[in-house]
């Protein structure tokens, strides 16, 4: 069984909140390989605070970098070497991986997020938000992942829907929507649990291998 990686069409697309909802819905573990900056309250801390599922384990990051920057820059400033082989998942069963930035964001001095995902053979879901230019970003991200042979399961819509945009993307790229996460204005365990319960009622078969109950 392979881990399930979450990547996004853009930085700050809401991957951490999606990860909290998805890990709650599936009962799976969570891991973010690299945290660059924000160590006092990391993305792993956020998911740990929001996820109340008894079977979910939040694994420690492989790299905790002090510099708030792109991982490849933060590693250089902190004097840390990161290579493709350094992102070995802590477990292969029922694991959700939150990647950094967008699909083509640098992870090492020579590799992007897409390169890392492809190298490790992680199944992948692409987090999408709708905004001016998001169709371009989404299609470019899909092509970048597919060009590397990534097993792209589908899209996760985070926030408001856009029927016209979604129809064009899905038909053009021959891809489906795995899940929809509602726009949340308050982040707490109750809201995450409610969103997760709703997601469980319409969970697609592509995501069922990561259910841990």
C-alpha cells in the first residue's frame, strides 16, 4: 500500500485544513515531510489540534527548518542537506502526506514537489481552489504530475464550487472530483468533525484504501 499525498495548485491553497478533514474522515495517519518556519505552531500541530479521530497518529516531520522560506532555501540557510531519498515515509499504511507549496514548488535544490511524489510512488490528490487563473494553475499542475507518471487520483475542491470551471477542467483533463471541503471560517474539532462526517457519506472508492477504522 502506498501513502496518499496531498499537493496543491498553489501555495496557501488550504492543504492543511483539507488534511485535517481528510485524516479525520479516513482515520488515517498524517505526516508533513518538511516544515520551514513556524515551528512554534507547525502544520502538524494544527492537524493534531483539529483531528479527534482515535486512530490517527501525527508523525513528526523529517525536517524542521527554522527559516520561513521555500524548503530548498530554508535548508540552505539552516545548513541542512535534503535529497530525494531523505523523504522516506514513516509508514506505508493509512498515511496521508501533506506536501509543501504547490506541485512545482522546490523541495530540494534540484527537485520539485512533483519530483518527490513521483520518486516515491505516492498516490496523489490535487487540492484546488477557484480564483481568477485557477483553471490555468490546475491544468498545469495536472500535466506536471502526469508527465512524471504520478498516480493522480483526482481533485479535492477546497471552498466554494464553480460549476463552469470544474466542468472545463474535468472534461479537458479527463479527471474526476474526489471530494469537496466546504469553506470553513472557524477551525475547531467540531467543525472539522462535521466536515469529515459529511465527506464520509460521499467518499469515493478511490479514497477507501486509506480508511483506518
